[in-house]
C-alpha cells in the first residue's frame, strides 16, 4: 500500500485544503473526499503526475443534504482512485465537465444531466441519455425526493 | 455525390439490440455518425436501491444475458468488501472457473456474429454450434445456460464434483481443437482478411484518449487487463498471458479474442488442477456496515465497473454500474467516420456491444404527480392503430 | 391441319415444356438443392424437400403492402418484367438435346441481354420503392452490374469464339464433337462461376441485399405476391445461368434419347448449382469497392486472356 499512501501524501502536500485523514485506503483502492473548489485541480494533478489516464465512470448520487459526485479514475498499474466532492442539492446545481482531461466522459456526464438533473458545463449539445426524448421535463429518477 | 442520411436502428438486422446510429453518407462512405442510446433503459440502478443486498445479486445478474456472471461477481465483490467478508479459496476458484467459461461462450458468440456481419454465414453456423459445447458445460455446472446464479454473498452456491471437472476437461479438448481451426480460418481465409484488415482503425493513442477498454484496446497493443492489473479472486495464482495484437483494427480484435479463448482453456485447466478443498461460503450479515466500495472485473467485453454505497441497512444507498460497452462507445463514432457503409456493421460488432448492459435504468412511473405522460396499454394500442391508419396502413386487425 | 398441330406444339413448348412451367418447377427443385447443399456445408440439417413450395404459397397468401410513396403501377409491374425476361431467355437454352427450342445464330448474345434485364429491374424496383434502403440496394445492384457483366460476357465469348458460332446450340454441338477442347476453357469456367454469383447477387457478391447493411436491399418494401414473383424469378435466374454455363462448358450430350438427355441436363445443372452453393458457404461478402476491383483487375484480364488463347487455337485448328 506504499504507492497508495504516496499518492495521498503528495496530494495533501500540493493541495493543503485537502484533508487526507478521512481517506479510506485498501489494496489498490483509494476513496477520498475533496472540497469542490480543489476538485478539478486535484484531478488534473492526478492525471498528469500519477498517470490516472482512464476515467472508469462518474457516479452521481443524492445524499439527502446535497449531491455527491464520485469520479472513478484508474492508472496502468491497477490503482483505482475514487475522488469525491459534494455540492448543494435541489435544482440549479452546476458542475464543470471533465472532458478536457478525459475525452471519453461524454456519456457519463450526460447521464448525470439526465438522471440527477445537474448542469454539466462544457458538455457539447446532444440527445439526452439514457432517458427517452419524450421524458417529462424536470423529473429526475435518481433524486431521492 | 449528394449526401444521404441513413438511420441504422433502433431496429436493424445488423444490431442484436436496439440502439440508433444516424449515418450521413457520401456515396458509400460515411461522412458523419451520431449515436443515440437508451432504448433498453430498465431502471436497474434505481430498482437496486429498494431491494436488499441479496435480491440485488439476482437483479444485477440480469443486466446482461451474456456477461451475467461478470456483473454479479463484480457486485458481490463490492458488498463483500463492505462487509469485510473473506471468501473461501474454493469459492474463488469456482467463480473464476465460471467466469472463464463465460468468456469462452461470449467470444464464440461474438465470432459467429462477426461472421454474420461480414456475410460469412458458415462461420456463424460453425461458431454457434461449437458454442453449444460450452453452454452444455455451464448448464451442467450451474443448472443454467445463462444467468447462472452461482454467486452469493460470501461465496458460491454450488460445488463442482471431480466427475464434472473431468467432463469440463473433455469439453475443453474439443473446444481447443475447434478454436485452432477458427484461428486458421481467420489467418488464412482471404475474404475474411480483406473485410477486416485496416477496417475500423483505432490507434493506441486514440483508444487510450477515448477511454476504450477490453479487446478493443488490447488489439491496439495496450497490455491492459483487469485480471492482471487488479487481480481479484484467484487470478494472481493463475499463469496466463494478456492477449494483444498490433493491428489495431477489426482483424486485430478478432485475433485478440481467439487468443483469449486459448488462454481461457489454459486457465481452466489450471483452475481444475489447483482448486483446493474447503467450504463454499462464509456468512455475510443482512445489514451491511455503512461505507463504500468499488470493484472492477474483466468481463468478456472489457472492464466492468461496480460501485456500491451502503448506509448501514439491508438495502444499498446507491449502486452504480458501468458496463464495458459504454466505455467503448466514444470510440465507435471515431471508428465509423470516414469508413464504408458496408463496414459499419462489423465495426460496431467488433467492440462486441451490449446495449442492454449499457442502458440499465427504466422510466419510473410517477403516479403521485398524476401526469398523463405514462401510457397504459390500451392507450398505446389506440395510438398505434391510429398511427398506422393515418399512413394508410389499416392492418385490418387489432394490435 | 399440320400447321395447327405445330402451333399447338409450339404453345405447349413455350408454356409447359421446356418453357415457363418446366422452368418454374426446376427453379423450385434447384432452390431446394441449393439450400440443402448450403445447409449441409454449414453443419445444419437444412429444409425439408417441400420448403420452397411452402415458402411460395405462404408469400402468395400474405397481404401485399405497397408504400404510399411508391409509384404504384411500376411497383406492381416490375416483378413481372423480371420474371418474363428470365423465362424468355430459357427458351434459347438447350435442355434434353443440344438444340434449344428456338435456336438462331446469335442467341448467345440475346440470352445475355435478357439476363441483364432482371438486374435493371432490381434497380428500378429499388428506385420506385422510394425507400432509403431499397434505393441504396438498387444503386449497389447497378454498380455491381458494371463490374461483373463484362467478365461474364467475355467468359462465355471465349468458348464461343473457339466454336466459331454465336448460337448456344451451335456451341454445345461443337463441344460435343470435340470434347477435349473444353479443357482449354477451364479458366473461363471459373470466371463464369464467379461472375454468376454477382449476377445472382449471392455471397460473396451480395452487397445489394446484404441484410446487415441495407436490410432487404432492393426488396425491402416488397411483400406478398410481388415478393413471391421476385423470389421465383431469382430461382429461375439461377437455373437459367446454371443451364447456360452447363450448355457452354460441358461436352456431355447424348443424342436421340430425350429422357436420358433430360437426366444429363439435370445432373449438369446440379453440378453448377453445387459449385455456386460451395462458394456461397466458403466465402465472406466482398465490399462493393473490393468487388468492383476484383472483377476488373482479376476476372476481366483472365477472360481476355482466355479469348486470346481460344482465337489462337482456333487459328491453329
């Protein structure tokens, strides 16, 4: 687990606002919460410095008091990093697209828009996914209200 | 030549499942392609939130008919990680055995489909006939041809006897001989080569950039296989090579899959040799401690990803599934662009798409809001009759 | 009175034997042969013997749907044209002896032209269906026509040049008298078999109705009895092409005995159908551009060389 801890330590060195004491680490898996402001830079840093070049998927969930977004990224050696951040709940939440870093993210982010009803900034126009075209507006299945 | 827009799907003979590609054609060449998905949306992730952990094994196993074991294994791994359960070695070996048999069945199925797409029906008939051998073996071991129901939280449901192991070995000999034959067909048959060589190219860089996975990526020379990179279960105790190829096209993907077949035979022989005696399962409590866990599994089509968040009750807070096809979709339009219309079916087929896996969720009826957007059967029927009448196609009978 | 008799015989010959009805029965028989051979080559059981008839009856009883956008009159009449052209060409092909029903010098050329008409009707059928897939299928059929037609003609012209006649009956008469000369024409036979697959739109040259690409191709919008007509026509075309190849390339004829002659004819056609089915089973579909370049770069030069060889040998004889 040397490598996993190294990654966490360099993260906290580079971004002092990230609190790694809450991180859960197991063999080849890291679960880490970061503040929303630090998220994009942390992602860029991990992708550039530690070779987390592959985005497995993005999980969006309604935690009750807000939305939580988990970006599952992996490197070539099998380490899976689960980087999380929280936002407010309800309508009108906007997050930034990770398309500049991970070009295969289109469908994952479109799914966030379709199922959780958040706006992803920087996502190209396109048909909604995975709900049908005649799906009633303002209804988002993955919300818990 | 003028441009022509061809819809490929949602229903089309080349596609085994509903999805929709819109192709802009210039003559026989594809100028632009867009993909629309969601026709198989069944609402599984939402449904998983209102079922117990045990019920979810059977729900998630039905995400896909082909890689059902991959999905259920991946899911139980997340739950076992949350519960801190240590799965007995014998159960792990049995899981790997079923997983590899499933890979054989999936790749043989794919080989047949590929033959169908390039108009080589004989290959289709041969491959599917031989696939019956492995289907019979799976039925003997698990009781089912697909959706095996082998996994349970903390282990597996059924044991294998030495006699069954012997039958598996006999079947492997037959399959190995047939696979050698297919390898020769693919390497030597000229019409197969000209239809696949250089078709649907996806370079190593593009594959990595667009997040492709599985045989699509390995055919571009990338050594990436979850069984090696993140070995769960017993894969680190097995000796196998990751099949790769440098062609980076449909031909390469075919070669990779056939090589993987050979590797799977090799692995199953090792599993049957090394499998230790012992219990089949450990007890996992109904209520899972709060926490989160992610797991990856090398499904026949590529990397399968599951994430489970628990809240301390007997039902999960969130289950997230990412099937390999979704990861490969971004690469699809890239591969179709600029190619021939005639190559589109085989290029799509070459990622071994599984759109049922990809679209998991369903439209949930919103009874409380009382909106009229969810039709009942009668209304749908009436609409259908009128729709056809309007187009002068009164079918004369009631749908 | 004798005049009336001969008119009666002529009508019988044209309508029943060896004309339309005979051709219809043959096309069903050989469709079955083709399907069962193909199935056995693929490790399948194959259909029962009455399957082609059952298919035909089923199609005839089905409702016919004509797209409202399609040109109604042409949509209905095109299958008839296709079948008529195929049936007419059969009248010039020898059946039980080496003389066809209505032989004349030059009937080889006429038959070839008759056999072009079905392909043209495919194009028209696709075009007037006003359906996307049918149109693409029609255009592909047309593009294929330009590719295989030349090698197909030339492969038949080589043997004809050696025989020194443009009559099919004359050609087969010539090879009956000089059976060994047929060995010279083997390259031509291969070309003829290959390009016949293009004419019949079968694997490897079935791009016009490749279901995985263009659904039903030309016939996407056809249903019921019009589709049945097309299917009959395709079966008949296969018999005509196989009989034509058999007549030009095989020296086995026995004069005098009509029954034995008919039996030999059936065997010869079966042999050609077997070759066609074998090819269908052993090969994958060519892409259209690959098919065109294969026809022009391989088949055409071979048949050209064959004609040259035949002319040289003709001079030497």
